[in-house]
C-alpha cells in the first residue's frame, strides 16, 4: 500500500464576514431526461479573486443567499461541493462549478423551498453571488493520485465531487482502475450520465454502475442501493477491493455509509474500516447504533455525507 499523501489546501480565504462576489457563467440542467427533480450544474467565474487556482475538487464553497429569515437574521451560509476538477471547469482555473438540487418539501400541507438551493437554481448568467471558502481538508484525491485504484459511491448530488475527481484522473491519462457506483430513485435522476457512459465506453479501466432504487427490485425483493451492488456485482468489486492500493470514497445521503460498511465487513474487507469494538461475524443481530459505535473509516476510506 503506497503512502496516501493528502495535498495541502487553502482554507477560508473568504469568510461570511468577508465573502467574495463572483459571477454566474452558466446554469444548466444536468439530468438527461425530464425529471420531477431539478438538478443544475452551475459554473462561477471567479476571475480577479483569490479563489483562482485555490479550490481543489473535494472541497466545498459556501453560498450566502441574500435576504433574511423569518426572524430578520441574514440567511446562513450553505456549503456546496465543487464539481469541477482542481484545474478548473474546462481546464480554466478561474471557473468553478457545483451541482445544485432544488430542495422542495411539503410539510403539513405547505410547500417549502430550500433557500439557498432555489436561489442558486434561479440564477442567470451574469448574476452575482457571494461565496466563502474554500472549506474541507480531508475529502480529497491524494497528491500521488496515480498510485491508487478508486471505488466511488455516490447518491444524488453526492456525485458532484466525483465528477470533478474522475475528470481530473482521466484528463491526466489515469492507468489504474476506477469504479463509480451512482444511486438515485429513478432513471430520470441520473446525473452527468452521458459523460460517465462515454468514459465507460472509451476506457477499459473505468466502470459506471447505477443503483436505481424505485424501479426494478433485487431478486430477494429488496431495494437496489449502492451497497447492494457489492453483492450483486461481487466479482467486479472483488477485483478492486482485493488490491492493496484501492481507496473508497463515499458521498451523498447520510446513512448510506452504514450499508456500505456492513457489506465490506460481511465480505471480510476489514482493511477499509477501523474497529473500536469487536463485532460478531454475522451482523444480522447488530443494530444500527451498536454497529455505528463499533466502526469508523480507516485511512483508505473517505466520506462526506449530509
Ligand atoms: P430511496 O429514496 O428510493 O430509498 P436522491 O438524493 O436523488 O433522492 O437519491 C438518493 C438515493 O439514495 C435514492 O435512490 C435513495 O433510495 C437512496 N438511499 C436512501 N437511503 C439509502 C441508504 N441508507 N443507503 C443507500 N442508499 C440510500
């Protein structure tokens, strides 16, 4: 196992008290087919600011929505993962992009729209936005990124950092293996799938698997989730998980990590985890709370869940 050298990163060049104003360059839908969910790829032009060349994929930027909440306080900052490679969108270091899903909820017969996501999704090219950051210092590709193989597990907009990381790897002629597993409710919610399908076609060392949870079912009647792919595509995963230089990255819905940990544990891939307590071989009687207390990621597993 080569040493994992994480890059030094810049942090909080801009803060909520001293944000930076940048321009929206592009705001487009990223689902391929018409979907009841609205997910957008938004690119900011950060020319003339300290963010140029300073934001790494895996980091986030803060967005300060204008206006105040119902109590008259300024809206709080919301963090959005960077979806562009560290070299910038289209290789331009002054362009940083992110992936935004409109948050729409119905509570007690009333519709609630998430403040920051709907503000961002409404923006037009040329509009100005206040940003902070960058933030995050661990969920990164190693400096020596070409020494490893990667398994990326994403649900929903958790795909954002992996789009940028995968672009970064393959723009640099990545020779090791990379497997992306993306989970979403319906086929219409697949994000950036044209790009990933093309990469899968053109590169024998890249595989793209989808886990669509609300269409077909598994043989046992259960839902198809990113972690059930570890069972249903076992051979493909084994080929990677067995290698001493494979790293796992998890990003998306809070809770998804537990299913992945359980499957890794059950299959004997204990190297990706660390144990605070011993666990029985068969986890079926181990409840979620006990399991979560007993395990944490090892240095080979990176996660960002929210
Ligand atoms: P479902 O909601 O059908 O149970 P999105 O963010 O676009 O809604 O997608 C999130 C995806 O993650 C959905 O397919 C969702 O399935 C799935 N999901 C929900 N809970 C878990 C979990 N505990 N582990 C893995 N995937 C999950």
